[in-house]
């Protein structure tokens, strides 16, 4: 077992937020990637779309998510599912940080995962 603890000191800045990618993590053999994401007060992640499937898990605080022009509250305890190609952005209109975890995957990641398991077996 290995526990990766959230550490503000390891966060990088970019895409309108502070983040730490799950990978590289050599011991983790998973068909997905992920990142801690912290949107500062009054901040907004860069709006974007991509081909991967994605879920966001609200961890601490309150924010908003805009998906294909539809704005919704996004708070600790919420899970957001994003379809490939959806245009999305997380914003934080509040006065405290909003922390969430993002997980994304696609068929290529799943195929590489399966190949690794076949090679190990």
C-alpha cells in the first residue's frame, strides 16, 4: 500500500488553477490519469474540451462548473461526469479555495493498461 497525501507545496500553476498530476507514479498500473485541482478564490480553470471521458469529484469548498454553456453549482461531495467533447470550465466565485479531483481516461489508456497486464501475466 502507498498513500499519496494532498500537499499544497507540490502544486504547480497552470490552466488557471493549481494542480498536481497523479502520474508519474510507477507503482500505479491504472487505465486512467488524474490530478488534484485547486481553483483559487475568484479564479477559473481554463475552459476546454477534449476526447477523453472525465469525472470531477468535489473535495473541499464550493465552486461552479460550466458545461456546454450550462452553469451549475459544484461543491464538496459532488461528482460531475463529462462526456468526450463537452466544453467545460470550473470557476470559483467565492472567497475560499475550491479543491476537486479530476480523473480522465480513453480507449488508448485502457488498451495500454490491458497490454501491461498481459505482459505481466
